[in-house]
């Protein structure tokens, strides 16, 4: 499934875990022919995460400049130009990092959206849709699910294109694909 990126725009690609959203986002970035930057938001805290990161590195292949930054959007975005495309992988990990560090999520989300609005590069954001399952059993998981939903709403509102990926199939929810 092909997703075309609109020049100078923000594209949000969301879906469940292992839905194929990352592969679709990466292919969309490659198809632009622009300088590709990969904003890695994860923190490698255990062997499982280490393996997941290695899988993503192998999947996307060469030709990417990686920016490892779990928190600061300005660090990841500030040097981007019109000749670049930035893939944020992923907003869910970024949110989780801030939540676990007990940062002000509203403030961090506002800073992220401001940085997207002023960025010269095209931006593709991968994010998880966490609200389709059962209500989580514990308060932290419920708080995270609600925060992820609010973040996705804010990202989608600012985005020019929003794509939902389910079972490797992309469906445009907003904009053109």
C-alpha cells in the first residue's frame, strides 16, 4: 500500500501494534526522494526493546540519518530543511517517555505541535491507536490510554493527512493518499 506525502505537510500514520504502520511510513518517506531523517523516540531499557530497535533498523535499511531523542522535539526538528523528511517513530513511545518521567503532558504536546508547525521539512508521525480494546485494569494504563487518545486527536487536527493502518492496509481518514 502506498502513501504519498504532500510537500511541506504533516502526515500521521496510526494503527495498532504490529499493524504495518511503520513499514508504510518508511515507504512513504523513501518515495519522496528527500533526505530521510528517522527520529527514534524509544529508550532501550531491556533486551526486548533492543531487539525491537534492531528489527526496525533492518526493516528500514540504509539511507537514513537517525536522531535518537526520547524527549526533546526541538532537538529532533530544529535543523530540518525543505529538502528533508522526518519520520517520528513513534509518538506513542515519546508520550510514554514523558509520562514515565512525570512531565507535563499538555505542555509537551503543545511544544511538539509548535515545532511541527514551524518545521520546514515534511513530517511523518507514526502513532498507536490504543483506544480500540478493553478498558485497562489499572489506573496507569487507563491514564496512558486517555493521554494517547488526546495526543492522537491533537496530531490529527494539525495533520494534513491522516492514515489508519489495519492488517497492513492503509485507509485515508483525512487528506489525500
